[in-house]
C-alpha cells in the first residue's frame, strides 16, 4: 500500500495504452470515423434543404451564420431574463409578442422576402377589430340567430350571423332581440339594436363578445366552426367584402408576400351593395375579388404583388345533396372567372361530418363535370389534421385522389409509406405550427411534426390557419420566427427552402398534370411563370442576405470571425 501511494499517477493516454484501449489515430478507428462521417452526410442528403445549403453563394452563407448567431444570443438573453430553462418553447398564449417584435431576429425575419402564402383561410386573415368596425359602419347590417341566445352556452356556441337588409333595418325595430326568449328564430334584428340591448354590457359588451367568437380560445379546437359562419356572412355583402380585401392585400404585401391563395367557403348568398335580394351563385363575388385585386396592384403599395386566387372550400358537414349543389356553384364561378378559382378543398368545420372516403364518389363526379366543361380545378385537401389515432385516414384519400397539396398533415410522420409516396408524387404539405398550437392541435413547436417532415425531405411550406389570440392576423413573420427559434436545426436555408416550395407549388395559372409536374421538376431552370418568379425571388433573397451582412455583422462580431 505504501508503494502504491508513492507511485506517480498515470496519464490518461498511458492508462489507455496499458489497458489495450485503441487510440483515435489507429487505422481501424480512423476507418470507423470516416464511415461515421459518410453516414451523417448520407442522412443529411435527405434533408429538405440539402441542395440549397451546398449551393449557397458566399454572401448568403455569411447571412446564415449571422442569423444563427443572433438567434442563439437572443435566446440566451430571453432565457436569462425570464427565468426559463429554454426560451425556445414559450407557449403561444403567454408569449410577449411586443417584446419579440423588438428583437433583432424579428427585424431580420420581417424583412425576409416570403414568396407565396398558400394556406390562408380568408376568415382568419382579417383583423377582428377592423372587421367589427366595418360591420358597424355599414348601413343596413342586421343579425340573426337560429334560436334565442339566452344562456352562456348559447352565446358561446350557437349560430349567430350577419345579413344585409335595408327593409329589416327600418321596419323591425320593435321586434324582440336575439337575447330575448321571445325572439323569433332567424328573424333579422338591426345590428345597432342588437348591440345596444346586449345583456352583458350593452354595445361595448357586445363588441367584446363578438371578438371572442372570432378569435381562438386557448386550447379550444372549435375556432373554425364558431368563426367561419360569422365572418363569411359579413364577407357575403359587397361593401364589407371590398373593404376587407383591401385591408388584407395591403397587410400581406407589408409582410413580404407576393402571392396568396385564400381558402373560403361559399355557403351564404351574396348580396350586392344596397340589394336585399341576393345574387344567384357567387360569380359576382369573384368579380369583386378580381376588381379589388386589380385596384390594389395598381397602387404604389401593390407594386410587385403577383396576384391572388381562391381555393373553393366546401364544408364536409353539409349533406351530400348540398355538397353537390355547392360544387355546381363552384363550377359556374370557375367558368365565369377562371383566373379567380384555382383549387377545391373539403374542410372540417364541425365534429359531425363526412370523411374524404365517404365523399369519393361525389369527388369523382365533380372531376368528371369539370372535365366536361373544360375546366381544371386542382384538389388541395385538408387531411391528417389531428395527431390522435383515427384522425389520419384522409391522408390516403388525398394521395389517391391526386391532391397537389395537403393542408396540415399533422399525422403524416406516422406513415412512412405515405411519406415516400408524397415525395414521389411531389405533393406539398402546408404546415402552420403556430396556428396549430393556438388551436390546441399540438402542445407547441417541440411536439409539432414539422421537424420530422423536413428531416425526411418532405416538401413543406408555412402558412397560417388562425388569427392570434388577440384577434390580429398571424402573419408569416410570426410563423417563420417561431420555426427558426424553436427548431434547433432550422436556419435561414431551411426558411428559404420552404419559401422556394411555396413558389414552386403556387397555382399562378391553371396547368394540366404533366405541365404542373414538369414545372416542379425544372424549378428555377424552367421557362415558365414559376421559373421566372423563382429567379425574381432569389434576386430578392440575395439583396436580403447582403442587407443582413451589412446591418448585423458588426453588432454580432462577424468581422472578428
């Protein structure tokens, strides 16, 4: 024991040699390390942004490093000041957006050119306070409900919609309001009378209640069933539709978006300004949409805005007969305004509804009718909208029915065969992680399947599916910011690849399948509209990267690297 005590301690290297442990520079260990590096590189080739990362010009590569450095520094500062273990995963309902919008990362993401917005429910794109003000400022607006709204559960869930009626606004002042048990179901009540007689605080209370019906409630999944009828009933009257389109176009352009495809339902009769009698069908709605788009593109702020089109969304909760009538309405609108309607979707709006499988015969009929009229209306289906077991069967139908894009696809990561089919068939997945969290579909960015899909090379673009909890639109800047700060592997190249996808999968014009797939394969090297718009975006992206390197290099110590 005495001799052992006086022995000099061995170095780690001497101990390893004595024990016969191989050294790092031994040939077979070096061979292992080379194999390991090759395996990592082989896996990285499957990532969605692999090719873009390899092809980055020096300025863009420099901007990527700066943005990563800015993100890491601000995350550390946010974690330290807020007492969070990891500021990557703040809950959407508790996130201080005012503070976020003062950060350098937000400023960078806000300035980034964002291509196309392909997942944009029109009812979710309008600032709720703006919409309420427009409704109150519009003469002749009335409200109606399918039953008296006398309890809190009635106020929370029962149908309540708007309708223009000049006659009703003048002649029905003495009728019981919707808040009275004596109210006659579906009778029209002037908006201002309904507001002033609201039992919980008069007009101010009514406005607050209306806001609550139009915005997501934290952890609640029934936002769309509450908001769609209410908002779309307002958008079925010409003056309100025009005002909201002008508002939304300007807001989109200010967020760096150059093209948008709105989803909206057409279940309310459309009325022209001052007309009590509604129009047949929705061709006049499309006419107004086209007029307002052209007007905006002719303004200074609308310069560079490529355009907007409509994905006709039909609620699955309708009866099959009503679905067929809705499809006929879509075909007529497409025939009259082919440049406005670009796609068709079957949306989930209530718990009791048809599955896509139930609707396959009707969807085949719809496709046959379109073909007979010489019309091309592509399928862009909602599918895989829940992480729960059994909520993913629509993914199989969406693939088999030839959908060009799938909205949400939350459960896709659980289906390895479908993932490979979607990549093979070049189907885009429209993801909205921030909206999914707000709607209670996921717990946050850390449980969202987006990182898994990206790592498997699935083409994805980011969109928005709901307004913020305060009624403000969830712009792409918010979606991009959450992705880049919440996903460790996400950087500027990841965002850029999703923007490129949004442009490649845009329905700028009607295309038969062969031409559509050819454009997707050729990308920026093609000769069509998509190729030229990809070229324009990359030119804008290079200018953006140059701005990042000049604006943030010194602040982030870039010159020292």
